[in-house]
């Protein structure tokens, strides 16, 4: 099995600010505060976490073909 990529760049849908973040390997991140505008991001309907909704790389459990319980 391939190891998941743990780095993802989150892009704020409100202001467009981008930041490279390290994803947890075994948990979902349900909320994320944009450093630039302060927006509190939460997953879009159908997504399990903010990385799956706003990151350029999906969360590790999804990368490995599973789900992360979101």
C-alpha cells in the first residue's frame, strides 16, 4: 500500500488565501480558520473534512480508499 501524501494546500473560498498545511493521518479536520480573512471553513456537503473540500490533496483515509467517518 502506498503511503498517503500528508501535505495539502487549503484555499479559502472567501478571500483566495492559500496555505500549505499538514494533515492528521488518522482524523478528520472539520473546521479550519483562514489566516487571512478569519472565515471558519467547514466541509462541503458530501465531503468528510476541510481538506477534501478546500485542499489540493484529499485526506489520508480517502487517499487510501477508505472513509474517515465524516
